C-alpha cells in the first residue's frame, strides 16, 4: 500500500502539471476553484521560508509541523529511501539539525496547482559538515482546514561523477 500511495502522489503531480498546460484543464480547474486565486508562488515561498527558518534555527519540530501527519519524505540519505509520517520525518530532520547542517538557499523553479493540491519544484544549496551540496526537491502540498501542509517531499542530490551530463541521443558504439 505504501508504494501505491507514493506512485499515486507522483501521478497526481503529473496530472496537475498536465491540467495546468492544457486549455480544457485550465478551464475545468477554474470552475473547481483552484488555489490559483491564492497565488501559488507566494504560498510555496511562504512554506519554503518557514522550512528554512525552522531548519536553520535548529528546530526540527517546527519544520515537521509543516508536514501532514501522514506525509512522505523520499530521500537517498535514508536506508529505505522513504520516511513516512510526521514523527519519523521529524526524527530524520533532527539528525541533520544535530549534525549542524545548514540550508544556504532554496529557489523555486516551477509551481503549479489544481483544486486543493499544489506542487513546487526547487533547487537547493546546503552546507553539510563543511561540504557544499546542491540538489533538487519536489514538494507536494495539500490544503486542509489548518492551511497548506506538505504531503510528499522528494529530495535528490545528483552525483556529478555518474550523472548524465547532456540530454540527447545516446553515443553510438
């Protein structure tokens, strides 16, 4: 069931992206009363600013409060790759806080929304144990009675040594 939930979140983000670019999807979203009226870029920036302030303020509980109780955090820095639930997300974040990790910047690349869901794609820079790291995030938010909460967060740090350096046709052998 956990895998189905994660796959569902991924496909929801894909569907939201498609709905935002297709005229029929835009019209249908407007009829449903999307989050667009709330300025999704502003909402995403507020969540990101609160995330950075909590993390750099060494308060994992404050950061965890931004997540829904049943949220998922996907990361290559945890043995299973999946941290599930606010309490476990807080415990995971606490390890970074205790190690003195620091978020240097998070920049929004793209934000889209439909109905009560939103996603943001970001690039981040951090300093972890004196080492600079750069990565990307996909953050999916859901609007509830208490405001916007993160329901899924995927963080990835590409390895320059093994990453594809250029897109295009594969080299001929």
